[in-house]
C-alpha cells in the first residue's frame, strides 16, 4: 500500500509530517533518514535521548523512532519517557539485532512497532504507514468523541459519517418532545444506544429508562413482562408483579424487536399507546401510567402490515417520528474509529494492552461487508483483545470470511477458543483468566440463561457446561434477584 494512499484515506495527503529519529549509531541514523525521506516530510536526527527530548517542543513530531541502546537512557525505559513527554505520538523501537523477547517487551511498554537497523526501505515505509494510520485514527476518534459530546451530549455514540450525523440531528430534534419514536435498522446497528440518547436528552432523563427485547419472550410471558400480573393469574404467579410499563412510569420504555410480537400483544400495546392505561394479566383494575415509547425493529413493517402479521393502526401510531440507522457498510469511514474505541474499551475491561493492527489487516477489515454491523465489530474486537493482546494482529489472524479465504456465517466464531480444546490442554493461566472473564461477562449479559449464553459465545451448551465447571461458574449466580 502506498503511503500517499493511506494519507488520502485519513485526510492528510498534503500536510507536513515530522519524524524524530533518536539513535546513537550514526550510520543507522543516516540510513534511516534516507529510507524515510519523502515530500512534505521533515526528519530530525538525535544522537541521544536528551537531544531528542529537547527537540520535542519545536518539532512536534508525528512519529518517533527510538533506539534501545542509547548511552544516556538504554533499554525500553526510553519508550516510557518519550510516550510520557509526547503523549499520543506513536513510538517505534529500533534495535541493532531484532529479537522476539525484545519486541514483546517494547510492545508492552507501548511501542507501536519494533524494527531492526538492517531492514529494507520497504519495511521502514510499511512501519511509517501503519503507525501514522493508527495515530490519525486515534486523533479522529478523540475528535469525533469530543464533537459528539460537545454537540449532542452522546457519550457512547462514535461517528464521523455524514449519514450518522444526520441521525444525530434527528435525535437532537425529537428528544425534547414527547413524540413516539420508531427506530429502523438492521440487527446490530445500535438501536438501543440511539434510544438511550433520546432518553438522556429528554425531559425524562432523570426518570427510568427501561429496555425490553420483545422477540425474546413468548406471547404469554411478554404480556406478563410488559403489563405485570395478579396473584393466581397463571401457574407460578404467587403474588402481584408490576410490569415494565409501571416500572417505566414517568420515564421511557424501549420496545426492541417490536416486529416479532403477536397480534394479540399488538392490540394491547395499541390501547396503552392511545390511553396510557392497561390491566395486569389476570386483573380488572385499570392502571394508568405516563410513559414515552421508543420502539425499534429490524424488519420492514410496511411489508408486515401488507402480509397481515403487524397491525396497520399500531404501525401508524408508532411511526410518528421514524429514524433509520444505516448499516456499517454504508458508513465505512467509521470503522477505524469504532475499532479503536472498542479495542481500547475491551482492553481496559480485561486489564490488558490492546493488539496492534497491521496495515494489511486494516485493509481487509475495511473491505469486509460486516453483516452483523457494529455489534459484530465489537464482538470481533473483543476476540482480538483476548487472542492478540500486546501482539500484532496480522491479516492471517482474521477470520477467513474477512480475507476471502472462505465464506463462513458472519456471527459464528466469536468465542476465541476451539470447542475441541479442553481446559487441561490449555496451560496458559493468562488465557484461562481471559476465558473466564469472557464467559463471566456473557453469563452476566444473558442473566444466567445457558442457551442464550452458549449462542452469544458461539459454542455448544455442552462446551459451555464444561468450561463453566472448569472455571467454577454457576448460572444460578447470574439470575436476576
């Protein structure tokens, strides 16, 4: 990949670039300068750490190369010092004889890459391309996050895509009103995040926000979940139970996957939307609530209305203010931002260093069609943090579907360990800890429901049982109290 192509992609094709090379070996310094020479690029050479540190304020480098055999600051400590003094600037470690142990140590201290003096010019340029690309992605992410916070107050939505910025404008317009909102979009596009943003910018922000996935319940259970039930209304109803409408009183109720509901549930929902009253299952008393409805679906409701599986009157009652979320393939410019955001977020959760993404891997990631959208991207980032933390993620580490080697189901393979590998065969305690943390998170997300947990982790129930037993996990500990 040409350096100019990458620069164009990240919006900096004609800007000045400043590189700082800190290396005590004079021959290596000048060889590196020759290899890195390019238009619009300034290269400053320093023979010691002190000389390089002194040059930082005036040079304001975009990339720093530091030798690990400096007379005044030898070893990987030099990486720490330059990263501290030049926050946000990528650092590449230089060494006379490349060693695997040295590379790992340099990466642990925050270097974005590790390269030997004897490498050819193509390799040096490749390092610059990748380091610059990652730095620009980081800066763009920070800028986008700050822009979203300043302009919209959206702390969890990351985008610089024009089509998503239009969505944010719609959210900003409708949030202060009491209008019912219908969010449309494919699975995994972030419909719940948008619904939360609407709530957080509304007059109800200090009141409850309740979300329910309507597709996860049978008709009977969904009615009980939404409207509550009276004692004895069905087997197991030992007492009165409030439903989600009552819990959300004064706030916002987010009805996800509303297109999966039965016609009977739709009739009851229509009545609530029109009168804000309902009866609990098995009850006669009218319950009145004040709830704002935000609904979402991944199906075409017009087609469902035409086929008779969705009530036309309910559709018109919901479709007051529609917001359509674009799939990830229509906002590819957001992929580097989202990937950087998710990698950092997951790495912090697991208390490890995120992987370093090679330029060839980024090309494949950007070219992939992402059928599972943002949710799939985050799942893949979680997998990469678990399997490649503190290491480089190369193209060969990506799933075959991303590299064109084979076609597989897009949502499979999110669990990082092969189902055939037993716990006795995996002797890495660090990996075991990460596996346990991963399973713990999935069990918590699925509230101890084993079938849903196995599906979310991409493994069979039998494998889930085996791993839970090995890790001392009990699904009952995750059930709602």
